[in-house]
C-alpha cells in the first residue's frame, strides 16, 4: 500500500521505515530536509511540500501525521483540507486530545475527507518491536487500512496467549485495535499514558527508598548499600512487578547507577493532564494518576534520585531529553 507520512521525528521516521520494511511505499515530508533525506536513503519517496505530497499519492489517498499536538497539527490539517479530495483519509498518530479529533473530523467531513485517530505506543524502539496501536474512526476505513496497521503492530511475538479470548477480536493480541468512532483511539491512548505516569512513579519511589537505605542517619546495622542495577535485574526475572518499564530502568541503571546525566527535571506530554481532566469530567477517582502527575510538577523545583530515574525511563522508551522550558 502507498501512504504519505508527514512528520519524521523520533517516531514518524521509524513508522515509515517499518512500513517500508514490509514493502509498503511511503511518500515522506518534513520541514527538516535532513530528516527527509535519511528516510529516502532507506527507500522512501521525498515530497517537497504538502501539495507535492498529495500529488504523489493516488486517490483514495491516506496521509499519516506524526506531528506535535497543537498549532502545527491544526495548520497542517487545515491546509490538507484544501488539497485532498472526497474519500481521502487523514490519520493523526500524534498525541492529540481526543476532543480535538472529534472537532477535526467534523471539519474534514465538510469536504468528505475521512479522519482517523491512532494512539501509538512503542517509542524509539517501535521499528524493531512494533507499535501498539489504539485506533478510532470509521469501521470501513479501519478495514481498508488493516494491512498498514498489521505491519506496524508487534504481533503475538513471545507473549503467551491469554486464555478465554475465544470470540474476542483477534487483532487485539496482534497489538492493534479498532476502539470505536473518531476520538476513541486517542482517548484510550490518553488513559494508557496516565497509567504509565503512575507505574513510572511507583518504580521511581521504590528505587528512591532502596537508594536512601544507605543514609548515615540510620542505625549502622540497618543500613544497606544496595546495588540498584542488580535489584532491577533480579526483579525482571519472574517478579510480579516485571514490565517493559522495569526492563528500561534496568538498562539505565546498568549504564550508570547514579543516573548522573539526568537532573531529575521530569516533563509531561500533556496526556497525563488530559487523563485527570477526563477523570474530573466523569467524576471518577484517580488518586494514583493525579499524584503521579503532580509529582512531575514537583520535580521541577525539588528533584531527587527517583526523579532522575523517571527522566531515565522517559529517555529509554521515547528518546525524551530533559527540557527546562516548562
């Protein structure tokens, strides 16, 4: 299948590469010429502008956006609405607010252009591991683009099949799911990220407690100078708290047990905030998720080892670099 990929950052470029690895054709565009050249070197077809991108695709066109949430996505979708034709499809795979999806879908529907929202989890490891995809939009668009989603997904792999799933959607165990109408994909991804905040905070706090057991203020016979890299590693092996986040923590701690390259200033992508907004709107208690979000705010004025581990985890799974501009 031939598809346009617009936005070649950490994830967009590797989405294009994973598609091309499975013989899909990708026409790629980004304002960063070097990013385009890098993907073209791996088999992509370069576009020089949005109009050139649409011209290089055959109707019904599909354009996958991997852009930051906000103004740049808004401007791009507005411009595409004047370039695309009825029956074409725009996919937003960035971290958009699901309410923006609903509005944009209506905006494009005025031109008979279809819209899909895809929550993408997998970070910088996605080309090799595959991406977990949470998809919102029309059922017929989902079925038509199933080959694209199947290629990007991680598939069953080495994960044991879940007993009792007879009669349930077989695509879920392949790592992709049509969640429902427009907005539902990003809504599910939003809650996924809220949960991620809580899990990361639990690991960070736990390892902070372990590290601080060596404090001189404690009785000498109750002090332990613990090897955190080894603890993370042993917990990966059969423990009930094993997870990919723990795997990534183990990598970071093995590289540097003090996590000295991180200051502990922990950013947030916005999805944690949106999750709490939804919890308030729905009157659903979310004590752990709210606390995890507020802990990130606190890290920006008072950071410690646990916050450095949070930063290290974000860097491991998403290539996120600490920013002090928030």
